[in-house]
DNA sequence: CGGCCGATCCACT
DNA sequence: GTGGATCGGCCGA
C-alpha cells in the first residue's frame, strides 16, 4: 500500500487519470476517525474547453481558483446547498483539470460511516453518489484546497489522500458513458467521461 | 444588490 | 416518479 505521489496527478491526460483512479482507495481522517473506500465511479472534467467544467472559458473565481492549483489538490464545492462534492485536481499548476469521485465501496470505518449517514445498514449503494461519498467520509467543502500529499490529520485538522493497495482493474472491464447532470454542457454533455467497471 | 440555479439526495406517493 | 431541501456562487442590473 502506498499513497499516490505527485507524478500520478501531474499527468496531462485527465481522462486517463479518471480511469486510473478506479480501484484506488480514497481515505480520510476527519474528527480523528479514519475512513476509506475503493473508488468505483469517477468523472473527468477537462479544463477550460470543457463546457461541463466550472473552469470552462477560463473563468477564474474564488471558487474555481482551486482547480488551477497543482495536481494532487482537493477541489470541493457545495452543490444544491447541501452536498460537498469532492474532486481531485490534476495536471500542472495553471491547468484546471479535475476528476469528480462519484462513488466508493466502503472499507475502513464502516461504523462511523453509517453513523455519519444516519443509516443502520451498509447497502449496495451506500457509497454511490458524490454527495454520499463526502458525507460518509466526513469531507466538508471547507477542505477545498487541501493537498492530497500532506498528512494534516493527526487528530486535529482534516486529512484526505488516495492510496494504491494493489487492486488492478482490467481495462477491458472498465465502462464509460456520459457524465451525470451536465445537460447544460451542449455537445460536451455527450463525452464518455464517466467511468465505472463491470463487477462480476 | 437581487435572483436564479446547481457535477444531488431522500422521503413520499 | 416527483418535489422539497438549502445556500453559496455567479451574473446581470
């Protein structure tokens, strides 16, 4: 097991990174509780030319500025006034590529994850949905800008990172399709930038 | 300023 | 299948 290094995130092809994140472990330490899950659904957002992206048209605002940071930064924003949606920033500083994590298979800390969700049982869809990912992992949009390569946890500040624990998804099992909820993006809504894999 | 709306989820029918 | 929750970001006036 190893924490993904900077060079993983610095690669220029955000779509490839979205595929490569499948099977990796998204881990957090929030309120002193360690939780993790296997990333099982992702979406790529491809910089200033992607109409579905918050950075489309090179629009720099206080919020999207995080997307322009160096690969390996957390970009988290509030959606529908309720949900914190977590993205991994990729590419070199100045290029606003990001991968939205849309689903995890819970692994470590399922007890605290259940507690956070207000549910009593871990169902099959327990970690599916970007809002749920953040809810059960204790991710808050105030964490936006955290570096995924610095352990800031230690029972005080929140920490978030991605680990490789050796799971390899056979590329032939990876499924792609259009991204969810981006109808406003015109032709770009049709791009096959959403990734999952076929479970047997 | 004011108003619209979103990379969603859940309860309810 | 549908609608309400809930509020910051963004744009236009």
